[in-house]
C-alpha cells in the first residue's frame, strides 16, 4: 500500500476537539511539571552526526566501533556522535481489535492516543519532524514526517477517529519492515502496541533498533494479567471471534491464566530487549503521565551515570 501523502485532517467534531484539547492540557500542565529541559532527551541516546573517537570501554555499543581508527592505532576505538539539531520521530500506532478493550478507567485504545499525543508534543516543540504509521486489520496508513502543531493534531485526529475493526489482526511486522526501509535518517522510533500479535515483528524491530533510538510502549489492562473470581463467563477473542467459557471461580484456572500471562509478557520483554528497544509498560489502571515521567527521568539519570563513568 502506498503512503498516504494527503495532509492530515484536523479534528472537526466537537467531541474530538475536546478530547484533543484535554490531552494537550494534560501534557502541558501535568507532564511539564515533572519533566524539564530539552525534550529531545525523551529517550537519551546517541546522535547521528560524527564526532571524535576515543578508546573503547566495557559497556560501549560495539556498533560504534570505528574500524579504520582501530586498525591504524592497533587499539579498539569508538566514534562518538553528537546530537542532531533536528530530531525526526516516527511512531508506529497499533489499532488492532485487541486494543479495543479496557476494564478500568479507560480502554487500551484511549491510552494509545494519550501516549502518541504526549510523545508528539514533547518531541515536536523545537521544530522537530513527526511522522506516523497507523496499522489496523485493513492495512497501514502512513503519514510522512513533517513539522508543526497542525500536522501533529491531524495525526492525533486520525488515531482518535480510526474505525474499530470487526475482527482480524494487524500485521505489526509488515509495518515495522516498511518503516525500516522508509526512515533512513537516524532518529527516534516509537512503537505503541500491546504486542498481542503473530510472530514476525521481532526481526524488523531489531533492524530498527540497530539504526535508531528505539522505544517500545507496551499497553496493558490488568485483566490481561489475572482473572477475577466472577464465576462462569464467556470470553470472546476480538480478532478471531472465537468464544470460550471460562470457570473463573476455580483457583486452578486463575492460577494457570496468571502463569501463562506472565510467561507471555516475559517473552515480549525479552524480544524487545534483544531488539535494543527501551521498554515502557503502561496500564489502563495506572496514571500514564506519572509512569511516562518516571521512565524518562530514570533513563536520563542512567545516561548521566554512564557518561560520568567513561
């Protein structure tokens, strides 16, 4: 499917405008109170402009070894990089049917919109470019990276008003593969998904992680981790339509469910770590603003510690 090059539409309905207004206020009034400084440091990492070389130290990224200098000096050297003045951010937004679920304050889909808006507003304030790939069972809609608030608000409107699919699964691997070929300039890539998707996304994710600063935002609802004791219930898979009766009053059923869910999340976390992605987990029953702020602050502190030890 070819990229959609038409300008993003701005929210036109009063409900959508109010939703985006509240999101804007949350970011400016709440998140700004917790984060300070240059928002290009959202995910601290290396820039793409070449800088000086220095001797290799344990813990350095082997991908930054300068083999020409290493061969000439007969000692392993790495090439430092300096941050670009302009950051290009691409965000992959998963809107598969499994995100149309929520048992607490909001649906997972609502949380997706919130984090997309927060990242777009934080990284786009100093003239940076922001693009998106929005995927659903119907395919992938690509919005090229551009500057400006109207562009960002148009992306958020598309996410907020995207129709809910009756079934089927979105191909996360295909979206990541397309982005890896499209985003040639080093920048920030953010993948927002629950990662409840068929295998095949791990390799293109690793390809993105080899070139870009990569952040994976995992969206969770507490009922995906454990079952409440509510008797016999009929559960429906939103992507396949398959139904099954589950005896939640049985302790053994709840225990096996929790064990399987924990194993699934551990595997997802392992795959993301292998791909070189920062891993932020957001839940529908928690304050996403506080969790995002804690994640960014911890990353910045860790980055500062690494710099001081070198």
